[in-house]
């Protein structure tokens, strides 16, 4: 909400108005806060030119009904001009369209981690840090201090400290983070193995004491986009349909299709993109005894079913399809797009844009990083005080960890299969406007340092495995996002 509040204040100031705190609260509760503000400013300019401070009384004048419960219901219907002259603008980073293969040799793994290290070290250096090398640190005199860029090899919990065994391109070292420094201990606890981070240390006798830990992260202010050049176009973000599963909610999907085709919602009239972040189908043989949970027991049947369901999406909406661990592609990241034989079945009735997992896409000059999210399982299991049963509350922290680490799968060799490609394509080098994930079936939208974070939920009812771990899926959900304002909302279909 802080981002929306700031946008409202900035928009008003740009037009020569100030907003009272009560006016901001009322605007925040509207379905289209920025559109409502613009409508009010237009009214005040013509009818109340003397007004420069907008308060709740002015909002009532133009048709906002303030309710006792402290929120407002708009009686205004903001008609939007049709997008008759609109031309879609989509760019896909071609690195994420390839099918990568490895030989399985040891030097491939070494080169992969070296590339990961150098990429993220470069991100850290852009903060103005100057890094020493471990080989030099070992020779430093007692009492000296140094700043290192390292990979975490191992984290060991002791009663009084957390031991970090780390490595750079010159050697390894053991660092001790004392738990009596509560803030430092909290930072050290959130470190995950194989991630690259910065650390400040002091050499006391022959022990290296951690003084601070810092992540690659993103700057608090980084976006520099001419928003006037971006049309008021909406994008819908979904994932995890699991078509072919007995638990796929066809009824909710049909409600979604009905909304797309027949709704009078102003957003629908300007909705031009739909992105699916993987797990289109439930797959076959993905886990033991899966066939008991399948309605369609062949991939061909599942893809044909998906083709029929996608064909009903209005043709003016560009459909961008990524893949996940249930889809019929290689399992290891980075995953290529769907193979040609499956694309042909889908393309009988409409056009698609097929991308891999992950995928960097530019849509209307907004950067969108689409990632199915397999590594979220590893992060949930590794971070302290997080579990599937509390994921609805903690999904925010899980997604923020990816941004803070500047890596989509910082933990290597756990549940997530990762190819040791020559270039680590999972490093988040370019900061996206939007990070769209799925996989864990819990819907969320929020902001972290101007990055819009989205997990788009699922269209599959709770599975037996989810019941065992206490995960409650968010079923039948779409995240609707205004590409001009980057305001997002979660829409549920019942």
C-alpha cells in the first residue's frame, strides 16, 4: 500500500494539488485509485478552480460514497477509450528460448559457479564496495578488517555463534557471527547455502569475526521509465492450471472466461495480455501413483484439453505461455519452451507466444520476469520459521528472498534441478518491474523496493500432498495489473 499511497501523492502534486490523509485512505479503497484521482482532478479544475487541497468533502462531491466502516464505494463509472490504435509491444530475451544441454563434466559445475559468483559480485560492486580476497585476508595482521564477496558453502549453528564457511575465487575461510549481536544473527540466519553475498569481518587472533552481512538486493530507488509513454493497458497473470488433474476447477475457469468475454469491467476492455507461469497441464509420471489423480492419463489428451480451454480466450488478448515442472519439457532449469509437437496442438485455434522458464519479457516497455518457482520449495524448507502451513502469511518473505539474493534459485542441488550452463541464467541481473511466480499455489501480490511481486495462485483444488503439509491453495485466482501505473489486484473467481 505504501507504493500506491506514494503514487497518489505524486500524481496529485504533479497536477498542483495536495491530498489530506483521509482523502488518500478513501482513494486507496477504490477499485481504480489513480483513475478515480484523475477524474476528481478533472472535475475540480472545471467546477472548483479555487481548490488546491483535496479532502473527503471534495470526493463526496464527485460521487464517492463514504461508508461508516471506513472504506468507500465508488458510484463513478470511468469509461475508458477503446484501444483501437493500440499495437502490442513484446520483446523476449532469446537466451530463454533455447534448449540447453550439458555433458556432466566437473569443469561445467566449476565454470557455472564462477559465473554466478562474478555476476553477483559485479552487482555488489555497483553499491560502491571494494572487496578483498580471502587469500589476502588470511595473511592480514591481527586487528585488521576487510570486506569480502563470498559464496556460502556451509552454515553451522552453535550455542553462541553461527559459523559460516565461505569461498571466493582465491580460497575458503571460516567466519564466526556472534549471536549476541541480534541484528547480525538475524541476517546470518537468513543466508542460504550457495548464495553470493557481502560480508565485513575483523581478524581477532586467528578468528575472523563477522561485523556485518549484506545482500546484493536492489536499490531503494532504481526505476527510470517514462510512464507517459506506457499505454493504460492491463495484463493478467495466472499459473498452475494443472489441466488433466481430477482436481482442476473447470467451473472456475469458465467463470474466468465469461468475465473475459462478457464483463463490463473497464479493466477487461483494456486487457491485452495474459501470462501463464507454467504447469499448464498436470503431466504424467511427475510423482508416484499420479495416475490415480488424473482425469486424462496421457499428455496428448491434456494438451488437447488445454487447447480447447485457451481457444475461448478473446483473440485480442496476447497469450504468453511459460512452463513448469509438470509440463512436458525437461525438468532442469533453465527449461525450454514447450516442444513443437505440443505447440502445434495448441496453435490450431489461436496464436501464442511460447517462452521458457524463466523468461525475461518486455511488455509495453515494462520488464516482466516470469519464473514458475521450483526453488521456492527449497527456500521454504531452508529459511527459519517458515513452513507450507503458514505460507499464506509468509509468501511475501519467500519472494523477497529471491530479489534480495538477486537469484531465482540460490540453493543448488536440493529439490530444484539446475543445469550448470556456461552462463548462470538464474541470476537476476536486470531488475524487473514485475516478478511473476507460481508453483506453490498461494496467491499474493505486493511490492518490494518498487518491484511488483506476484504469485498467481492455482486452478487446482488441494492435493493429498498439500493436505499432508498443511498448505491451503488459493484456487481460481488472477492477478490483474495496470502496466502504466503498476497497480495490481487479486481477483478470485468463485
